[in-house]
């Protein structure tokens, strides 16, 4: 059924019906009914309809909600969209009074409300999952607060740090991801209802009462903005895309780490897959799929922005397409976060010690403490590395004589600083990778969760 037709004699062909109807909005069923209950109660309270009629409608809507919750609501191919389906079902249950449901409302403000309600809840679930990911990472980081590894710049070994520190970088990204969803919720959780098709209603609707009923933070002040804007959807998709990008970075590292060349990590049977052709293979497919799907969510970001580009005010049917985009982005993040938590549970770390030259900066800083300008200290250590290289040696097997060949200001105790582990322990700036800093970060993340 359609919710229109009074002025039409003909109707859409089957193909055009298929083309225009939407099935992707079916998951808005529950929030659609909840929004309608709030709307109808307001219509009764303001006596726009008779209070008894409102009661009849609310009772009917509640049984539809029960059907929806039990997974028993039956959509029909003749339902144009989810809003139509509910109104059709209400008619089956309460008869003619159902015709009063849409009083003072348009599907334009209704669909904007539904999507807002849906995204507030979905965002809450993503926040929980991002916190769970951060929690999982802190547990891994705790067991590796003292495991010394190389940190990298340009994918070349840079300075020694701890594995716990490296992993926690991803926990912080997940924490910010959660914060971002939380911030976006402020702009999502406001009510467009009462805006009607474009410019409000001559009926004495109480917009604030509906917003309060739905636990939203007030109403949108401009009706054209309320029905025509989807920046809240773009923002939600961005939250998904940014977190997917971060998952893809972690996924990429797991893929690299699990190579024979890196040898940092082994994947348990539960999180690795085999090859149909090569019997020896143990592949990181889960990580690769996360990495691949991140790209598709970036596509969702482009799609949601393009959908709104140059749209005249206010509602345009183009906007029907916003749902499949945001649902895809949200579902992909939801399943990606779940997969990453499981994948992390199946990793066994055994990273090799960092290369000996990673302590170079620490040696230069030893000289800085003796008053040597950093630029000169940098050059001295460079000369030392090159001298050792010419003898087939590295910093870790340098002798005091060799240090003196480069500069007399080196002392015996400096030899102790040539070990990456000692060098990590000597790190003094907050937020760097020494074990106490790792533990402090873990405490802070847990406190925030
Ligand atoms: N299914 C439509 C959507 O998702 C509902 C709004 C339809 N409004 C209209 N004027 N045709 O956007």
C-alpha cells in the first residue's frame, strides 16, 4: 500500500514500484513504532485527536512493537517502506482509527527521527565495543610492559621501546573512537518531529513533549534543516570510517608481524586460515578482511557526502539512500571490532630484540648531558656507528677504546647504555615506552573505561 494516491488514477508499474520502494529501512521497525507511540501520546495530550483514539492507537502500536521484538512482524511486498508497513498493520489491528496516526506528521520528519533514534543506540553499542577492544589491548600490554622491541619510523628500526607501549597506541585510538561516537550523539539525539513535510503544522503540536518522551535533548529549531539535513549521518559514517582505518592499521601490523621476516607473532589455529593449495600455509585472513573492509567503509564516507552534494532544500528522495550507506558502515565496524578482539586473543608474541643501532640517540643524549651541543653529539655517534661498521661490528659490541677513538669525553659507564633494554629503562619523558609509563597508561585507560 501507499500512503498517497488520492490524486492518482494510474499507478507505478511493477518495475517502478521495485525501483522506488525501500527494504533496507526495515531495521528501523522498532524505533519507528516507538517514535509513533510518542507522537500519538502527544496528539492525545494536546487533544489534537480524542484521548480515547490515542489510547486505541497506542495499544495497537504496542502490539506491533511486541510482534517486532518477537521477530514476527510480517512485511509485505506492497509496503512502500517501513513507515507504510506499520500504518498498514495498525489498520489491520485497530481499523479506521489508524488513519489518525499520521496527523501532524510527514514521513520526512518521521524518517529523520527514526534514523536518529537508531544511530543513538547503534553508537552506544560501538562505544561499548571500542572500550572492549581497548580493554583487551591493555591486558596484552600488561603482559608485555617489559618486552623490549624496536619502534619504527619509515618502517625502519628507530628507537627501542616496549611492546606494551606499541600496543597501547591502538588502545588510545580506540578510546578516542569511543569519545567521537559520544560527541556525535549530542548532535544526533535531537528531535525533528513537528517539522512535517517541510514547514511545520497548523495543529497545536507539542514538539518538546515528544522529544522528552523519546529521551532526546530537545528539538531541531528549523523545520527545513530538520527534514533536509543529513550531516548527522555523515558524522556517524566518519566515526565508523576513522575507527575502521585504525583497525586496518593494526590489522596490517599483525599481518606484517606474522611473517617469517618479522617473526613477532604466531597466530593460533582459532584465528588463522589455511591454503587450499599450499599445505604449509597459515594465513592471517581475518586481519586481511578487516584491512580490506576498511576501504569499503571509506567508500561509504564518499557515498554519504556525495548523496547530499548540491541537494536543494529540503527533503529529496535521494535521502532514502542514506540508510543503506550508514547501516553498511556501522555493521562493518561492529563486526570488524568483534573480529579484532578475537584475533588479539589468538596472538602469541615473541618479538626479536631490537637491532643494536637503535640506541644511537640515547648515546648522543649521554653526550648532551655533558654539555655537548646535540648537533655535534649526533655527528659523533654517526662517526662511531660508521667506524664500527667498517670493522664488522655494531654498537652492542663496541669497546671503550673505540668510543675514545671518536671522542675522549666518553666514559666507561657509557658502555652500559649500549643495551636496548637499559636504554628503554633510562627513558624519562612521560608517555614514552618505559615499563612504568606503560603501567601508568594502562591504569589511565582502565579508569576512563
Ligand atoms: N522512505 C523514505 C525515506 O527513506 C521516507 C520518506 C518519504 N518521503 C517522501 N516524501 N516520499 O526517505
